[in-house]
C-alpha cells in the first residue's frame, strides 16, 4: 500500500462494510539511524510509515488511518483493511510487490549486486525507496537533482525510457530522507518473469545502463565508471511533503 | 544499430560491457530467472486467492 501511495497513486481500502480512499502517508524519520537487524539486507522506506491519510465519506476529508484507532480520524485501524485496489495505468504490468522481488534480487546478487560493485553502499545498511513514475517526469528533474555525476545526467537524458518506470532509490541513514546515492530503473511495462527488464543500475562508483532497450533491441549492458560521485536529492513528483 | 546511440561523450573509450561475453550474460539471465521465479509464483498465487476472496465478499 505504501509504495503505491508513495508513487502518487490513490488506493481504495476496503474494510468489513466500508471503503475509503487513501492518498497520502505520514512518516517518522526520527528512527532512521537506529540499528536494524543485520539479518535484513535492506531497510525499506515503508518501515518509517506511521499512518495513511485519506477521505472517508462518513467524515471530514484528510483524516488519518493509523496503526491504532484514534478518537479523531478514520474510525478504523490499518490492520482492519481487508483488501485494497490500486488503479494502475493500463500498460503497467509489474506490480509493486513483484518489483520489490526483482529489484532486491538483483541488488543482492553476487555478480551485479551492491556488495560486489559498490563499496560505498555496502559500508552501511542500504535504505530502499520504491516508486512508480513516468520516464518523462523522471527526466524532467535530472538537471535539478544533478544525479550525482554529469555522466549519469547525460546517459539518462539520451536514453529513450518507456512511458512508465519503477525506480528503487538507494540511500544511507545519514543522508535519508533528503538524499540518495543511486537507483535502479526498471521497465514497468514488462512481465516480472522477464530477467532483462532492468534499464539502469546506478551505484556511486558506476552506472550500468541497458543501451539495447533504448532501441527496443536485446539487452546490451554498458558500464560507465563514475569518479567523484556525490549524493543527490530524492525524486519528488506529485506527492509532496506538507 | 546499437552503435548509433551515444549516451555519453566518447562512449567507446569511457565505457565497457558489463559481461565479458554472450555466454556469461546468458548464464546470468538463466540464474537470475531461477532466483526470482519461486517468489513471483508465490505472489501470483497469493493475488489469485485474494481476488477470489474479494469477489466472494464484495460481489457475490
């Protein structure tokens, strides 16, 4: 649920006898630096989520749906949600849970994963933030964000992206939630079982980019070394902080 | 055809292929598919059961 809302996609959350619309969330980043179990390879940004914000037609708009029920707000708890519906664009075939599976698998691999290719990321437990956006929105913010290195900006700008992309931003506790170190870009119009749906793997030390997908051809992965990389701001689209 | 796309200046000199050869790449693809398939199958089945349950509860 969190990943769809983080992408700016409203949800219909169904309770026993009622449905409400959820479209925002409330996060608490005060615990971002707290130690997480080493058995977990990643910390997801959803771990910092404390409540959702929504409209219940039985009450006032912009009410809180929290872990615990409160006197004010939507008169349910988060655990009361029985089903939810996310209205995805027609050509988005990769769901949030499937994207989480494929992206964490690739990041954890011994050949192309961060442990092998990125000494900086492996120096701390990575924080992952997943969201769906359009290639156009992603490109529109390249200059403002800087992307850590001019070559990354050049490569992304010249790469024809699909209409919808899933992005997994990679960060560390000392710079999150303002900044990130890299990201994985995945073609959201792909079947999750296709092993070559990834378009870019951006670590602080290098950018791996699929030059072939840009021409609707076979995957052709190029590695571009990135000397003197810096962190850069997270991507923000239609869901803004208030 | 791929050679026509220049993503960065002097791409030939400033980049190199991720995998040594086609065999290494195909080996990676096969191994990655085997890695993700069980979890994707499990999620697909969970979604199917959830949709079935939802249909019973909200539609029928």
